[in-house]
């Protein structure tokens, strides 16, 4: 939402909440600075009642969509008036037990290292007012371990805002097996942290499919684009499940590889069996799912796929693509 419109809606909401009697459109038009400036003499819209009426109706609908209860009544002069009664727009008291308050306080403090630290601090103050005792530390309520979610990627904040505002973005992305980054046009859905890395899930417009992107592989600046989403946002975005599947965490098959002795420790950690072959090589059996080929490529000449044949072919294709790049 543009800043000017947000300020206009805020002023209209405050005006409707602050009045003790219904205010007519004319009174609201003369009382709110944004309306006065937009329709003052000398502007192209001066004297245009139709233009004001359309803007006012849109603003009123927007406030109602945001949850403000606006009443429409007739005043003594027979004019239609508007007001928002405070008792109709007051939230019920927030009641939290000790465990609920501590859990919310802990969640807020998780973000103290991120760019959301200011918002998290404000949330903690509200939690104190809502029932979190001053002498109760969320850390003490849940143990001495202090949680942090570090956010080092410059792409995090613009992508977080784009997810919130439902704005398409464009960025350059370098895949693990690519020598150069490619431009991606994405409708961002959700951000999630998994095993120390941040991932973005969204709709890749060029490929016409859902994709998950690791933020550390985004190069350059994230640029926002105007326009609406072209794909429906799913009710549940399974970022972790998708990344786990690509990383081979969800295993439904078994691969036999040859690995150079003293290398590939992440692969060895997943192996269900290891057999020494001699001459500086070991043979490993690894359970895997989708995406193992991309992971094996990262080990370069230290790994050779023995079977299955389709996995070996996928790794060879990826290595050739890198060589050509």
C-alpha cells in the first residue's frame, strides 16, 4: 500500500473513531488533510464531487476490509453520516497463561539478531502489558538455551516484505551446479529457515511451476515488480519438506557410490554401509530421494556413481552442463 494512501486511511479511521456524532461526507472532506489537498482549488480535481465520492467509498471499503466497523446513520439534517464507535471496534482483553506468554515472548526474542528486532521488541512490550510478568524470562521458562535465527542474506528483508505484500520480484540466482546466475521472475509465497539456511518458496513465472530458492544463492539486488500474482497461493507451503526431499532426506531408494578415502564426510554420515576398496577408494551404500545428483556433483572428482544407472546419468549430465558453462 502506498504511504500516501496509508496515511489517508489512518486519518479517516482516527476521525471516525474520534467523533461523538456521525460526520457527513462534506465534513470529512473538509476535516481530513489528504482530501483537502487532493480537491483544493487549483487542482485538476477541484470541485469534482464524483471524484471525491469515488475515493471516499474506496477508502471506506478498505477500512471495513481491514476490520473497522463503520456505521452509516442519518443526522438531524437528513444527511448521511458516518462514525466508528469505539465499543464496536475494541478488541476483547487478551488473557494469557504463564506458558502461553512465555512461549510468545520466546518467539519474539528469537528475532533479536534479525532486521525484525525493532518489531520483536515492540511485541515483547505488548506481551508484558498482556500478562507476561516482568520477572519472568522466556529463556528461564524454557531452559537456558538462548535461541537465535541469524539472517545474514541481504535478500531476506526485501523478500520478507514481498511475501507480506504479495508483490512479484526479480532476482539473479545461481544454482549449485551452474557456473553463472540466471534471472528468475518469482511470485514469493513464504520464507523458512531449515538447518541454518533460509529458503524462499514461490511460483517461478518463467518455468510455470513451484520452486524453492536458497537465499545464499541469490546474487545482486532483489527487485520488486508491479502487478498481481498469476498463480494461486497454496494454503500450506511446504518449504522444509521440499528442501528435505531435494537434499535426499526423504529416502525411497538406495545408491551405490565410490568415494575417495578421507573425503565426503557428509556422504559417509548418511551411508548404511562402507566397504574399503583399496587404492584410496571406499564403496558406500546411501539411501536417497530426489536431488541426490545435484548434491553429488558438489564433491567433484571425489565421487563416482556405480548404480543405479539413471542416477549416474543425471550426475554426468550435470557435470557436462557445468563444464560447458
